[in-house]
């Protein structure tokens, strides 16, 4: 139990260290700089790669679902996101609802 508590404290400290450094340096960084533009592009590419992997090459319980179900839920989520003027919450809820409904219809 002590090891788990130490692990949680270490993870929290690491998270807040980077947040604190962000606050300290935020006034000195130009958001439109080439470096931050590149960092933003890399972040978007990592998210896109992760989403593609989750949808196309899932592991665990998600691997038991059909590719068509995952693709349809992803498409509905994207349509809801863009259809609601980039409302991420509604996009996630719509995608989850479709995915859950398809799983229930299939009996999974």
C-alpha cells in the first residue's frame, strides 16, 4: 500500500512540476513561434496516430468489437463534433452512444 501511495505522489509531483514550469515560462513564449507551431503539429499527429491505432488495431476488450462498429462510431463522433461547431463533449457523447447501441444490438 505504501508503494502505491508513493507512486501516486510521484506521478502527481511530475504532473504539477510541468504545469508549474508552464506557468513560469508562459509569459516568455510567443504562441505563434515556429517551435510552438511545430509542437502543436506533433501533438495533433500523435493524437491522430493514437486514434487510428485504437480504431484500426485495437487491443483488449475493444478488439472483440467489429471494425464497422468502431468506424461508424468514429464517423458519427466526427460529424457531431463538426456539426456542433467543434463541441468536443457532444462529439464524444454521440460516438459513445452509437458504439454502445451497436454493441447492445449485437449482444456484446
